[in-house]
C-alpha cells in the first residue's frame, strides 16, 4: 500500500501542486512582452512541433522577421495547414513543413539527411515538440515515450545538426539551440539505470524526468561549445503554463477545470512563445551572455541537480551509447 502511494500517488500530487504554484505566480505577475527583435533575413531556423501552440507562434514570428523557417512535425496535415496560415498572413514568408517523428530515430535521421542535402545554413534550432502524461507506451525504438520524444529524439536531432549549426555561427551572430523545457524539471530525477522507467511506471514521473534530462543536456552542450570556442550557444526555456493541447492527458477533473479556467490562469501561445523567441533572437544573448535557463523573459536559477557536472556527463555518455553515436 505504502509502495503504491509512493510510486503512483506522490508524483501526481507533487506535479499538480507545482502546477498550482505556477498558476498562482502567473496570476499575480505580468507575462513577458517580447521587445522588437531585429530582422532575420538570410537566417534559417528549424522548429520542432511548429504546427500548433507555442511552436506555431515561434514559426510565425520568425517568418514575419524574414527568416526561412522549417517546421519539423509528425502531423503532415497540421503542418501544411500552419504553413498556409502563415503564408496567407505574410505573403513573403519563407516557411515550409518537413515530416519529423521524434518517436522514430530513423525519422530523425531522414529529416536531417533531407535538410543537409539542400546545403542550407542553420542558425536556430528550437527543440519545442513534446508529449505530456501520455499512457505508458514505447517509441518505435523501444524507449519510454516521454524520454524518447521529449529528450532522446531531440538529443539525436541536435547531435546530427551540430556541425551545420557550428559552421553557420558568426562573430556577433551566434547560432543558437533553444530547448523548450518546463518547471516540472524541478521535481524530476535521473535514474541512469532506469531511464526507460521500467522498474515502476508513472506518467507524471516520466514527464518530469524527461524535462530534467533536457536541462542537463542543454547545460552540458553549452559548456562543451564554450570550451571548444564555437560560435554557438545552447539554452533552455520554461514558457510557463500555456493554453495548448499539451494538457489533454491531464486527470479528467483537472482537465475539465483547465478548460474552464484556461483563459484566466494560463498564458496564451503568443505569451508562451515570447521567452522562446527572446532566447532564439535577442542580440542581448550573444556570446558569453547566452546559455542558461530562462523563464518569463529572465534568466533564472534551477535546482542543484541541473548543475551536477558528473550527472550531466553521465547522461550525455549514456545517451550517446543508447543512440549508437561516436
């Protein structure tokens, strides 16, 4: 009985209490307003999950500034509809959709191969797509869904695109990797011997663990890039609790309440996208000012776990082994 409470009920209670805290903070604080960003003509960006929600608003704004934006997504119909909407709004927009299923390592590799065959630069990579509280299942390659989609798929995507990102960076115009994370990382844990949550499964735990993994990856990548002297930075962003389809797998009573109070308590996708865009585009984050963890337009401290250099390295090395990378 105690074991069931510990492994199943405790993660649920912790996550919903954290969510309540975030909502109260959002209720009594102003959402970050994105300042005017410079034109992005000639720059190329990839945004995963750019067909709806926060990702769509990121793509829309970048396209408005003249960037060539590629939406990477699983739902082709949704992605093409997003392209049409943006092109109707901005006649000169350079935006396109390419199939990308982060639950399939083969799909990730095919996406990268297709992109590299075009010999385009890559100035901005926004790892935005994600799943939350999905029922227990495995990716095409046998990884737990949250770990596989939110973290491992993006790890492989970033790894395979690193050379292009590095080559595209210029002095004063660093390339950037932006990982869209969540405050849920604060209650996540990394169990290197059970990254697939095989010992005891909780969707709430799995989601939090995947978001912590994203932060560890983002931080370690940024340090490696700095040590190598590359004109490329990596940061993580918490967009807050935003009114999107991400929450459709919430516990039914909570989901019903969310539908009722979303407009009052949740941020809009435009507001949620603001800090993501700031991290991706702001001249204030060039060079040594890049990196870190950002929320509501400000750099914020995270939990001590995210600064654990040995854990960062161990997770990195384990991920490389799982993916069969050199």
